[in-house]
């Protein structure tokens, strides 16, 4: 096997793996559109990032501050 054949085989395997991963991810995709999500402690940090991401996907996001009464 020449170097060019070996490189072509490696590239074909990588491309095939990428197609399999893309297919697998699309099957496991969860739609949050129209759902209501409650996030406790979402005023900053990771909670805020998650709230923004879910909101951009169409979810109704409710943030609750555990320290506020």
C-alpha cells in the first residue's frame, strides 16, 4: 500500500466516522420548543448560560433565585 493509498483510506475512515456521528446526534436531538424549563440559580454563571441556550431554542425559561424570598 502506497502512502497516497494509506492517506486516502485514513481520510475515508474519518469522513465515514463523521457521517455516523452526525446521524447519531440527529436521532438523539431533543426539541425544547414550546416547553417550560425552570432553572434554579440561573442568575449568573452556568445556569445563565443554560437559560440563554434553551431560550434561543424556543423554550420558555423561568429563573428562580434560591436566596431571594
